[in-house]
């Protein structure tokens, strides 16, 4: 499939968008490259590929809420840009 300037002009007229000649040529090139890619995708053999299902149709599995890391406060505070024993110090954002 090939998109020419006449088709671009027709599409722009239908969508009521003004397109100059330079922009129309660029659009034609872009659309042609998109259609070439689609044609390559159509050549793929997908006979053995199962269709994907939507994640919205599945339910999440519940897990117990467990504390895995204990007593790592010192390790976290050590990464603070300023020395402080109680909390992580960050630069002031709002004055």
C-alpha cells in the first residue's frame, strides 16, 4: 500500500486540517514507512501463539504482609547527604 500526496490532501480535507505541500510530503513518507512496518508484521507466523488476555480480568493473589529486613535504619541513614542520626535529610524544595 502506498500513500501519495493526493491521498494526504484528501485525508486533510476530510479532517479539516490544513496541510502545506512540504508537510504533506513528510506525512506521506511517514505513513508509507508505517504501512511498510505493518506489512512486515503481517508476514509473521503467529499460528502457534496464544492470544493475550487482559490483566483486568485476573484477580491479584494475596500474600501475608511480612517484615523481611530488620534493623537496617543505620544503613539507610548512612546514604543521607547530610549527617543526621534520626531521619534522612533532603534539600529544601519550597521556600
